[in-house]
């Protein structure tokens, strides 16, 4: 059974940083690409970025490019989202996703105060 558990969200001021984590189990993590999404109140879920199975290639939404970094630790089956220079518009629930299995975590709330 594929399980994804996000953590690390919280309240931060504009310009601050946070690091989100995604713990995974139930599949061969190192074999699959992974994604981060976010959903702000009243808006559709938005793709934040993708990382390939090896971690060698990452892609980001234009809205976060240069500020967010996705990484992974295949040995420990973890994925991370390092967020810096945070803006109020980054406020959302952040989800990790394993697209191959269409599996989602419960999400972690990030709130950026102005």
C-alpha cells in the first residue's frame, strides 16, 4: 500500500524559509519520479515541481522557479521541498504525489504572513 506523509509546514513571515518533507512507503521509491503540488483556498491544485527518480532532473512552476528546490533521498525514501523567499501567495496546503500510483498524502499547511 502506497503511503505518503508530508510534514514541515507552518507559519512563516514573508521572505522566510521552510523545508517540507515527504516520507514514503509501499513502493520502490528510487524507481519513480515524484511531484509536489499545492492548493490555495478557493483555487485548483497546482503543480509546484517534479523530480526524476534519480534526482538528476527537476522542473518547477514559473511561480516558484529560483525560490524552491526539490530534492530526494532514495536511501531513506524521502522527498523534500526547500522553500525560500516565501511570499503570501505561497500560502497553501502542500502535497507530495507519486504520479505512477496516483497517490497523495494528507498535505501540510504553509501560511506566509505579510
